[in-house]
């Protein structure tokens, strides 16, 4: 049959036959992307901690106890600022929430030792005068580190902290006092131990149980038992600055993923000096610059799927790469921030791309190890892996290669560990039971009843809102007050 000009042939059945779409695979391992996404979602479900009313009250009680304890430390010798501003971060030092790569940290396991962990940065000194330039003495230290001369402070502050300083006599006869991270940590641990011993002499109903107080280098780790919960607090003495250091000024000139999402004022509101030295530095004098306050703000701009991938990747590597000491979770956090700058937001916002992000983070980390290069996000000229030996770097790169060749199996192992931790927690809660809790505000030497303002507030809310769900909402980024939620309203 001849066709007329301009007509099209009738479609044959074979040309319209539906070809099933092949599953998307990871080229390196052969794992199904869909399966990896499912495993990451399952891991996230087990890692997420949902707080009921009782657990929220226990968290608040522990936090209130820690803050009250620090108030008592301040009263001992008035060294700490009277009006202080703490930064409470969800996750302990071991989780990489701050850049403190300390070999001496005790290994604690979730479920066996604690249920929730936090890092609390406590300013021993504050330099918050915006009219005073932020100048640091970096002549003697590696990049990202500094000594701190007390010449920046008034004579009263110098006299108060002289016993926590190393002394340098200048040629012209003037004495220069350098604030010592190790001596400050000594003082802080002794003061906290003294206050806790005083508290335990007069135990009060509703006050958390102090299950462990331990010094790990310059970090003081405290495990509190409250009802059926155990909270690990890593308390770190720091120096707090408003403003921005000159060494990180060039970073502000670049384009970043957070541009237009949060203001520059939110990002550069302040920074810290942490008591941690470089591999070649003097422990008694060298502090590490930390931008933890900025990182809290940047986290708001990171997609949920990328955060899920980061948490899963951290679980895969945290033990695998722990010995010999080379990689910390903070390196991985830095790579995530660099990835946010490098890749389009539309790509990173994809909800079903968690598997791609996980594989990419592993690839990035392996690349860093092979090349011994991991630039600090805020001070890119600082290479955080510069000190690694070739043998250690290649050993860890090979370990990562085993993860990359079978990510599904390693994710299943991480899920089993998370499940085991949850089971341990539930068993210990069942054995220990729970008790009625108050929110104590302790005073040294005063035989007082625990302050039950939180309990009274809850009782008032229950009375005024019959039949409604009431919760206490704890926000680690804003620890100035508890937030109460009635159904879907916060106030």
C-alpha cells in the first residue's frame, strides 16, 4: 500500500512497547541507589531521638543543673564572667561538633554510657567590645591557632587570672601574661569537682545524679542521671570574641551557599578560642580558633537529605578511622560545607539523593586522605591534614575503600549498632524507672528546697489547657529558656 505524501506510518506494536527502567546503580559498588536511600532513612529513624514530656523534662533538669553548677563555680573566686553566654551544642566533642582532636578523650558508647550528649562552651574570658579590634598573637603558632595575651584586658582581669597564665618578660622590662589553656583547664576541673562535692554533701530530691566526672585533656566530661535518662556533657572552657578575626577576613569576600539565606551579621557574630593546640604547638600556650557559633547558623541552610547522608557517613567512619588518630568527624563536617559551596542548591535539595550525597562524602574524604589535604572551611589556607604521615593517610584511604566498595553492608552494620544502643537505653530505663522531677537552682551552703518553677509552670499549663497535648521543647541553639508547646503552638 502506498502512503500519501505527508502522512506518517501507523505505529507498530513494537515501537510503543514499554521498556522497564533499570534500577539506578552505584557504578563503584553495584549497590542499588534505592536500597541505599532506604538504609540511610532507616538509620536516621533510629538515630533521631523523639522526646516525650518526661524525657524533655529530664533534659531540662540536667541542663538547669549544669547551669546552676556553673553559677556556683563563678561564686567560688569570681573568675568566670557574672553575665555569661554559653553555647550548647547537640552532640559531644567526640561527635565532631567542634574542632578538638584530642588523643586523650575517653571512649564512651551511646546506650552503654549515656543516652544523649551535648557540648557546652563556657567563656572564661569575653572580649565583646565592638570598638576594640580583634587582634591575636599568631607569631608562635600554626594557622588556625593563636596565643592570647592578656594585654587586651584590664588590670583587674589580669590580676584575677595571673595564676592561669604563662609569663614572658620583654626586653624593655614589661611583663606579658599569656592565657594558658592547660592551666585554665586545671582550674576549671578543680572548681567543678569542688562544687559537685559540695552539692553531693547535701543531696536534694529531684537533683540529677552525678554518675561520672572525668577530665579528658582540656575537656571536662560529666555524666548525669535524671530519672531514666543519662546525659553526657562535655564542658569546654573557651575565650569568646564578638566580631571576626583578620585571618578569616578573605573568606567573607567569597561567594557561599548561605548567601541570601541568612545575613552576614548572623554568620560573623563572633568566634571562640578553644583549648586545643596544633601537632607542633605548645600545649600550655596555644588555642585553636573555632567558628562554632557560625556553624550553628550555616546548618540552617543545609538540606535534610544532605544532613542525613552526613550523619550516616559519620557513623560509618567514626570507629573505622579512629586508630591511628587521623580523621575526626569535624573533617567530614568541613567537607560537607565545602560541598555546599561547590554544588548547586537545586541538586543538594533533592529529597531522594541521600545515597548520592553519602557516596560523594566518602569519595571526598578518600581524596583528602590520598592527597593529605583538607582545608579548613573558614581559613582555607589551613590544611587540617598537613601533619599526617604518608603511611597513616594511605592506611585510612584503604579502609575507606572497603566502605566504598560495599556501602550497603556498612550501613546495615551502623543500623544494628543504633538499634543495640536504643535497646540498652530502654533496658536501663526500665531497671531504673523514673521519678518526679523538679528544676533545681542550687545555692552554695544553703539548705533549700529544689526550685520547682518548671513543674509549677507545667501544672498551670495543664490546668488552663484541658485535653491538649503539652510538651517542653529544648532547643540546643537557644538555651536561655525552655519552650512550651501546646498542640502546635510554641510560646
